[in-house]
């Protein structure tokens, strides 16, 4: 017989935040954040509507069974949601009152709605953490526009954890080669005709065409990229194609990629605002 999850486990998450939100101006702002977040997750709205009808059906066995199944279905998700909201609220407290105007602005609340729509689709804890990071950092720091922040939120939804591993490696080791990235990912270099090599080429291609990483290039004083001089090959042409794990071309993050890391990957770089610059 399935273990019944108490109704209060779910409803109290919302009630506690709303009760606390009336205690001060800071919590009234958090209520706006909370409502923007909850209103962006379809099943939360469905639960609130269902919870409102519970008193009229709770005396029936059928109503109790339906409520139990619903709570069991969403109990884990609700715990994750509560954890994310609590984490963001704690970060807001650390950032202080200077963020109050920012986090109640329509522009920021639009970011919250987009972020929590993606949070609901996230299937890993890492992606949910990245969403909490970007919302917290964009509340306290304006290194780039909200349009760029929306792009970062889309990247979290678009890319896989394997993409994020490559991004972290390139950030920590500017000038790293595909050989070195592959060695870090796999422990040894796979054959070029292996599924691992195909996946690796896909990761590099996605991040390159997506504007996250690029090959290292020299720039002049005006910041313009300098053309490389073509290398004339002498002797016989190579008999094999270039390896997926080629070891001469260096990779770095684009400037957009660097900002993405600063806004999302707190485990790779200190939280924005804690740096001396």
C-alpha cells in the first residue's frame, strides 16, 4: 500500500513563503519573485487549483486516493522547487537591500518566468543549480544586458552536461587543444571511428557554432582579429583526415562564453560580486 504524503508537505511550501512575505518589504519583493516562478510551472498552477477543491472532496475515499497519488507524483519535484527557491532567497539576503528595485522590476521578473519554465524541464540537479546561479547573479550584477541573460538561460536548457564539462575545461585552461579536452573527458583518447569521437566532434561543433568557444586568434591594438598566414605544406599530402582529437589548434571561450561561465558556473569561478574587480 503506497505511503500517503501529507497534504501539508505540498501546500505549506507556498503558504510559508506567502506568510513570510507579508512581514517586511524585502519579503513582499520575494513574494513577487515567488509568484512569477510558480506561475511559470504548469503543474504548480494545476495543483493550486486542485488544492482549492480539496475541502469539497476530502470526505470521500476517491478524493483521498486522488490527492495521495497527486502528492506522490509531485512530492520530489516540489522538494526540489522548494530547495531552489530557498537557495535563491538566501542569496538575495546576502546581496542586501541594494537589489530590491532590481528583483521587483518587470524586466527581471520576465527572466524569472523564463528561468523557471526551463527549470521545470531540467532533468539534472546541475541544470537547476545553474538556473539558481544565473538568477542570483543577474539580480546583483549587471555585467551584460537582460537580452544576454535570456540567451544564457536558453543555453542552460539547450546544452547537455557534457557541453558544460567542455566549457569548464576551456575556461580553466585557455588555449587547451581538442586532444587535451578529450583526454580529460575520457581518460584516454578514443579511436576516430568510435561513438565517443563522434560525440566529441558534436560537442565541439555545437559550442563553436553556438558562439561559446572559438579557436585562439591574435588581435591588434583595436581588438580586431589578425589573419593567420597560410602554412605551405611541402612533400606528400597526408593520407589521413584530421583527427577529432587534433593537438595543435588551441581553443578559448568567446567573450560571451566567459560571461556565461561567470553568471552560471559558481563552482568554476567565484560568484560575481565576490571578485575584486
